[in-house]
């Protein structure tokens, strides 16, 4: 099952620069939540705070809370590596490990976690993850071939399989379809729709049609001006955001008048 995420009074800094200010957001379990908004408003930055990837950037830090099913990910006793096991990330550009086979790519996260698994358990896990990523039938006869020999859409689904193989509770996706053609995009969107049965999903997208197609909830971020921090304007059911938003900023953005 997916887990819910509650973000309370989150401020996100790069050094002294406050990139995103006072975000309060409640992300439902087993739903797809889309982050939309103009470039630079902090969508990726907020997304990366949800699995503590933000702090990998030197000088970057946060104040406030991110609760995963009530547990503060930024608590003193929390190991960031363990957080990234529960909360998986899929990046904008498919990034299979270039020297690894399809099979080893799927297992890469599990191996990083230093888990010893038998060959037959690994075989089962590879099949399960690839089936879950809707890729099994296309690759089952070439599991030992390089991951980078796949098409862009297949590579992105391979990266989703790699993320799923560690059994996360949450999947974060930062513009996962922006490097893909329309057919691969639809394949990944179909997959997102299936994955929400098992995971909580947060997706950043610039594509309004995509947000409308795949998400249950939409959060609109904006920034007052360049150099000022981004903020969450509003979040609601996707239908409400697209048809009847409360804020005029949202209305202007979704009707294409800026951004
Ligand atoms: N590593 C970094 N160091 C310093 N500032 C950063 C860093 N990454 C992002 N920023 C700044 O933080 C702000 C938010 O950037 P972010 O990448 O989160 O925006 P975004 O909404 O994802 O934009 P886009 O739609 O273009 O991907 C911007 O002002 C950006 O310049
Ligand atoms: Mg971004």
C-alpha cells in the first residue's frame, strides 16, 4: 500500500537562497498528485525534499516537516538512505546504468541496499518488477542485453521497474515523459494509472493534458517574481483545478495566459 505524505511549513534553501517558502501540502495515499507551475517555481525542489535528495546538494537544507504516514523524514534519528528506500525517484531523462544489463538494472537498487538474494529470488524479483512496469513482454528474451539498448520509453519503464524493485511506498517522478514520444508517453501514463493501486505517486509535469489525464489531485506552484521564493498557490482535485480553480493566478496559468 502507498503511504500518505504531509508537508508542514516547509521552507527549502540552497545556501542562503530561500527557493520555496512555507509549503503546506497533504498528499493522499494511493492517488496521483501532479505538481504544475512555471519554470523555476520550485516543483523539482519540493519533490526532492520528499525523499531527502535535496540535501545532496552542498549547502542545501530545509526547515519544517515532511511526514510519511505520520513519521517525520527529517527527524534526528532518521537515516536518509532508509528514506530513499521507502520513497523512490524516477528522473526526467531515463537513466539506466549504461554498463548493466536489463536484469542488473532492475536489481541495481536492491544491490545498493546490500541485500543478498539468491539467483532464483532475483529472477522472481526481476520478472515481478518488469511486469509491474509493463515491460516484461518486451524484454523477457533479452534480459542480459544492455539496458541502454532499449527505446526511450522502454528505458523509462526500466527505470520505473528499478524504482519499484526495492518495494517503495511512494514513487516520485520528475517530468518522467518529457524525453518520450507520444506513444511511450501514453505507455508510461497507463502504467502510472496501474501503479497507484500499490503506491502513492507524485509527478511533476509541464504538460497540462498529462496532469489532467493522470492525476487525481493537482498542486499549482508559482513565484511572485524572478529571484523570489516559489510557493504553493493551491491544491485540489484535478478536475477542480482545471475547471474551477479558486485562485485567479491558477486560472491564468491553466488557461495558458502565462508560464
Ligand atoms: N542546485 C541548486 N542550487 C541553487 N539554486 C537552485 C538549485 N536548483 C534549483 N535552484 C533554484 O531553485 C529555484 C527552484 O528551482 P526548481 O528546479 O525546483 O524549479 P522547477 O519548478 O522544477 O523548474 P522547471 O520547471 O524549470 O524544472 C530556482 O530559482 C532555481 O534556480
Ligand atoms: Mg524541475
